C-alpha cells in the first residue's frame, strides 16, 4: 500500500527572490530523505507562495523495504585458531552484527579469505519514521538570510506560523518552536480563511477553494495569459522581463492582471528611465507600441480577485505619478549641471582605497584608451572621440538619476552628453563602454565605444591584480571574470589587430606610472595570462572539443580571432580530413626528436641525403607561406595554414624512413635535429598536436 505525504510550512511573507530556491531545496531534501529511509515513492511535487513552502510526495510506501545486508568481518586467519574454533575477534564481530557465528560465510577478496555476516533488516513503518524525518528536513533547510523570533534559538527565513503534515489522512505529529503540526492550513490573507485538509491528496484543490494557487507553474501560466489577453484586447506590446515575472510570481497567491495610465507629459523623459522606475519601484510591466515606443500605460498583477479593479488601478496610478514626478525632477536637475562640474565631483568618489578615486580611474582610462587608439591606427577624428569619451565616460555616476537607479549608468550619460552638445559617437560611447554588461549582451557597436570599453575593463582587472585581489573560487566581488570575458568578446567580434599581451603591457605601464602595483609587473603579467587563458578556454569550449581547445591554446591565445580560427580549422580537420591521424603522428614524432635539438641553425651543406633537402625545401616553402599570411593579418586563412602544415607529412615520413636522425657524426646529428626543431616550432605556433586525443 502507498499513501500521499504532505508537508506545508506556513510562514510570514517570504521575500520573493528566495522562494524558488527554497522550494527546490525542500523538494530535493525530501527526495533524499525518502531515498535514505528506504521509502519508495512515485514523485515529489513542490509548491510555494509568499506565505508557504510545501511538498506533496505521491505514492509513498507505508513501510520501509526489507533488506538483507552482507557485512565483511576479519580475515579467516584472524577469525579462527589452529583448531578451527572462533576467535574472540570473530565472536565479537558476531555480537556487533546481531548474528550467530555459525551463520558466517567465507569469501575471498584480493587473495585473502574473510568472514561475512548476512543480517536481515525488517523495514519499519513509515508512520514511525516520518515525525523525526520531516522535522529534520525543515531544520536542514538553508537560506541566504535567517532570523530568530521570540525566545527560540531556531533560525529560519521567516517565523513559522503553522504546519500541515499528513500521511494519507493521518496527521504526522511533531512540533517546531511550539508550533504543532495538524491538518489546518490558511487560505488567502484577505479572500480565504482557515481550511481543514482531509487527506494529503486534497491539498492543491483544497487551497484553491481558499483563493490560493499553490502550483507555481499554474500561477505563471495564468499571469501570462492575463497579460497577453490585455495586450491582444488593446493592441499593445507588453514587455515581460523574466526576472520581473519571476518576482511577481512569488508575490501573489491569486493573481489578477490589470492596467493603469499615466500622464503623456512624462514621455518626455527617456523611456529607459520610466521603464526602470516602473519595474524597480512598482513591479509594473511597461506597455509599448509595435515599434517598441513606450505608451502611457502600465500593467500590474494584483494579489487578489477581479473586484474593484478600477479602484485598484487608480491607487496604483497615484503611486506611479509620484515616482515619475521624482524621476522628472531628477532628470531636469541633472541637466543643469555641466559635465565639467560632474567630473570634478568624481575626485571625491572613492573607486578603491588602494586605487584612488573615480577621477583617478578616469585619467587612467584616458591614458590607456589613447595608447590603444594609437596601436589600432585610428584616424585623427576617431582618436579625438576616443579621448573625449574616455574623459567623460563616468560623469553620470554623480547624477541624481543614476544615484536613484544605478542600473541606468551609461544610459543617462549618453542622454545627458548628447543634450550637452557632445558629438554623437562620443555620447554613444559613454553608454557602450559598459558593454557587454552580462553574458549574451552585444559588444559595443562602434570602434570608439569598443576602445573605451577595453580601457575601462582592463584598468579594473590590472588594478585589482596589481594589489593582489584576484578572483578565487566563486568569489569575484568586482566582476573581473565578466569584464575579462567582455574584453575577449570585443577583440573577437571586432577582429581588432590587438593582442591580449599588448593590452596587458599598456595597462600595467599606466598603473606603474600611478604607483598602484603592489606586486612585480612580471608577476601581474603572469597572473593575467593565467586568468585570461581560462576565459579563452571557456569561449572555445562552447563549440570545440576539449582536446582541440588545449591544443590551440598551447599555440598561443593572445590574438583572440586567430586562436578561434585555428580552433575551428583544427576541429574540422580532426573530424573530416582524411588520414589526419597519421599526419598528427608524424608531427608528434617530429616534436619528440626536436626536443633534443640544442640549436635551430640549419646548414644545408651538411645534408647527406636527398630526402633531407626535400624536407628542408618543403619546410621553407610552408614557413614562408605562414609568415606571409601572418603579416597580412589573414586570420581567416587558418584552414589553408593547416593544410600547408599537413603537406609536410609526406616529406617528414620519407625523412624518417631513410635517415638516421641520431647519426654518429655530431654535426650531421645536430643539423638534422635543428631541421626538426624548426618544423616543430612552426607546428606549435599553430597548435600542440600532441594534445589531441584519438578515440
């Protein structure tokens, strides 16, 4: 026989951001406990609302499974004396396992015989295990923040106000903080009342009668349907941001979507400001037209039914009007402050106590950006725009709008810079230099924004590395991994003729001049190399085999576009090029012998066999081709470069077939090793082929 098992923990309102993780954790811990307790079950369903966490385990066995357990004891040599009688060790083992020594069996393990005891464990009734088991599940739950209440030492996300624990129709009795389990749950705070649950399987429908939709997926589907119905009825495009939907989902037990309006005069404010104010302060969904332009409407989700929605809408409109009036005031006041005055205020904003003020950081960004622009040979107009954008890229940090909404940094800077008469490419770069701000966001579209973004991100990474702050494990308080990934993506997407090593050197030099490095420059450079290697590996691993990634990384990864191209060319060869395995084997043999070369000077006059000359001529031809393509910056020629290297297979094979590399004559031997050393050097500039793994 099997029964459903219900556990509901009734709480004071839990912050929405914690609920999904708590719900999933409760389900996982319940499953683990059932498994560990040898209680079979069909599935475990988890539920959550602002006032409750619950699990419903379907088809839980009423009794543990019986098991026969075989336990290994001492070796036979220790267990029996010379007469075959049981030793004290054997008898003690029998007592500890609750068996008779006559029931011992012998089994050989690694050439040694041991005694084994087989004991049967009769399963206990589930009802006897559940009280302590469910209590332990609740006690083991962890949360980002806990609280205590009353005189209790127990800590939880919020005070526990009621608990329902049912196994079938029976109450599972236990208590926590003087709250005893029973069958009485609580409905919606205003629309429902207390409700008695007859049996566990009635839970979802019983709560529904009390205006509580405990099923998270059902609530989400209902919210989306209601919003889409409003959009269709009014020909709107309602922007549904996933994180906002997630928060609203865990703020309501009975969701009802409604809409309100605000004055069109507020539309003179940039729509990003209005949208941010609606989302962050009021948890409203903005309404857009077909072209993505904000309309003077908003959609919100009420925790209640559809009664008196007009009154609810008017109340929300009143609150939003006050919020938007504040935003309008901030917007107008910010424009009265000259950019130069805002920049002066940055001198009093601490970036980091060991790296100076934000004003200091801006000057470093300008220095770094100017050098990058020079390295990229930007024209005078673009270089001038880079300098100006770098100078003003952080001025909006001291505006009232960004103080109120930090997520608008860059967006407000772009708008204010444009209104202050800055060039369009400069204003745009103020916004773009923060990109990409998160995984999946596009890189800056303009070269000006890209250069300032590289300078800003590299300044932060080198600055923190220079004072010994390097991300470890999951700790990355300054988002240096994200910024490094952004640098890699910018270099790749724009195919910039700039290497990571060049960026390292530029920024290290700037920080050295500022006296910021607390560690030797060489150590900082090596730490940066190791740090960025992991970022490049992550980039390549999204589309390439791990061994291909390792192989091309070993060939150098400073030129991002080049290493990506080499990786895809090598991957294609491994999977599709005929006989590529034997080609790699010839490369590997070359590398093994090349390791013995004491120098790389090849003297053709010392060649004794024709195959030596043929290999040397083939090598020179290939090396010249690789050098020519490298000088032209033809990163898209990786496939032809690999094919050129592969063409060396035949002359290498002939060389090994007909020549004794380790000749007795030391000059001839050294010359042959030098030839192989030159070939291996060019091979390894493409990839370390020895790292490839063959199935």
